[in-house]
C-alpha cells in the first residue's frame, strides 16, 4: 500500500487562477537560486547541530526510554493522562490525539489496567476548566505530564503547583513520583536552568529532556509529543518511519523534487508577489483540524517577526487561519470566494477515510433526495471538497493541496515533518529567524512582573 502523502500546487499556479493571483513558472525559476542558497545554510545548521528538529526521529535511545517509561506507567492502570503545558508544549499532542485516537476516545475508554487512559490537555489557565479537570481526574487515578521546555512558564508552573498541592494533600508527597512526569530542558551547563529540575530532584520524578537545539513548536517528535503518544498507545515506530520518509523526500534543493520547499516557495511568492497575506489551512477531516491548529502556531510564531536576519525592521509574516470542511463551507467560504483575494488556501485532504458510512435507500417518496440515496457520506465529503476547490478556482483563489492517502501515524508524521521543513525554508525566504520568538518572551516577562516576580 502506498502511504506517501501527495502535494498538489496546480490550483495555485497562474495556469489555474491567472498570473495576478497564481504563481508563474518564471517566478518559481527565479526563486530556485535563493532556495539553493537557503538549502545550503539549513543543511549546515543541521550538520552543526544549531537546530535539531530534523533529526529527532533518529534518536532511537530516546524513543526506547519513552516507550519503557510508558509501559512502566501503563502497568499502574491510570484512568487519566493529563498533559500540563502550553503552546509548543501542548499543540503537538493535541494534533496527534485528535488525528490518531477515536474522536470519542475519552468516552469510549474503559477503566482498568489494560485500557488506555483518557487524555486531557490543559493548555490554558481558565479556572473553570482546571477545576473541572481536577474533579474528573483525581490524583489517585491520574498521571500528570508537566511539559515546559524552559521550565519557567507561569501558566504551566501554576498548574504544577496546584496539582502538587492536591497530590500532597490526598496521597502524600511520596506519591508524587508515581503521578508526575516532567519534560523540560536538559541538565547541561549550556542549558538555561529549568525550575522543573529541582522539583524532579525533590520528589524523585521521571524526567525527559527536550534537546536544547529544538524549540517548543518544533518539538512534537521529542518526548514532548512522544511520551504522551506512547501512553496513549500510538504507533511511534510508524511515526518515526513517516519522518524518515519525508526527510528523504526533502533532501534535494530542487523545487520540483522537495515537497516542503515547493510549498514554502508557493506560500512565500503568494505572500510577497500576490498579496496573499493570509494562509488558510482548510482540513477536510475532523481528525486533522488540530493539525491546522498546530500549523497556526508554527507558521505564526516562526515567521511573524519585526526584524529581518539583517536587523532591518520588516514586520514579516503571513496570518495563518484554520478552517474545517465541509462545516466552514457554511461559514467561511463565502468570504474566501468573494471577499478580499488575500489568502492562499491550503487544503489537508484524506483520500480514504477509516470508515465508510452508506446513506440508505430511504425516504423514497422525496424525489429531490434521490442523488443522496445509495451514496455514502464519504462520496458526499469528496464532492463537497471538489466543489469547493473548483468554486475557488472560478473566483481566481489559489489553492495548495496536501493529500493523505489515509490518516495514520505514518502519514500524519509526514505532514508534521514536512510543515516543519517548510517553515524552516520559509524563514530563510522571508529572511527572518524562524526559530526564535522574542514577541512571546516579552509578554511572559511582563505577566510575571505583574504577578510580583522579582528579577
Ligand atoms: O514554540 C515556542 O517556543 C512556544 O510556543 C513555547 O512552546 C511556549 O511558550 C511554552 O514554553 P515552555 O515549553 O518553555 O513552557
């Protein structure tokens, strides 16, 4: 079975939507030398270990540790896995959980030693949500995975303090090691000190390291995403193979061969030459909707920059938007078709859904429903997608398609890995640092100060 994801940019070309809105062959040709140059820089940064996301899938020893810890903790039969983390520390497992677990996982999971835990991701500090989570997930039945690369983020630290208080009160401090796992910066002299290190020491907690050269939003294939994935029984091996397959496809600088670079080129040219200041990720499968959310962070935080790599003020970036087909056809598509032509619309599509739902031969007296009788929900979804793409073409709206043969650990990993490589290349094309986030750090600093923190 062929499991490669497919990229189709034909509907974003000038031949489909005209040269005012679509990318011309000449524009792509002219960009190739810049892509070659950027590829050489990225290759060097990778080889020198400046940035490490490309090679996370090769860390067999880390994956082994993650799997070993997951089997150890799974033996204890927790009913709930609660991930405490925000931004890059939570969006990866939300994306994987939504794509790879049953849509009703938390309702279907049975209680007991042999079954998978329910998943709750606390990526905010809404007191109502947190209090309800505490009620539904009492410490005795819960494993908490506290994830913070910096080990200092106020939102996550406050959550850690609350659950520590609860565990100490209900089970005693000695129980912390059976209920809390931390994932944070490595313990090395070059790494900034994480507040999770002394906590892990005090209570003897299991601890995973996020490599120093991997930023939050690029960390899904590190223990940040992989430990909760292993706890939830996901096929990590297939994910690693998916990354390897995509890495292989992304090894050439040639835009005709490298899917990530081709997409980066289209997004960059659409933004700079065609006024497409927004990048929509329109998913035609509910399971992929959170991948669009993950992409939203990756694209926004990586490319939204005030200064260029040369220190000039540029205010770069393209606003990422997430949308869901067919649902948003009845909400957003009117704007996308007839509003300002300022968007590149990316679709995330599935060729074959895991289930087929036939539409039965009923309501025979209603002639106007005969086109649905005997069809399937799957065929209707495919028609809605094709109809939208064709309608967008009629109004000269560029569409870049990502097509998964089916949704599984292998294909979803390919998508995530490709989007990471695409973002790294887009950073070079936009001439910004895709790997920092000074705007986020500033907000964190001010909030801590408002709370009375010193220093
Ligand atoms: O991608 C990023 O760097 C950010 O979104 C971080 O993931 C987010 O701010 C959380 O940071 P930390 O993991 O240090 O708590």
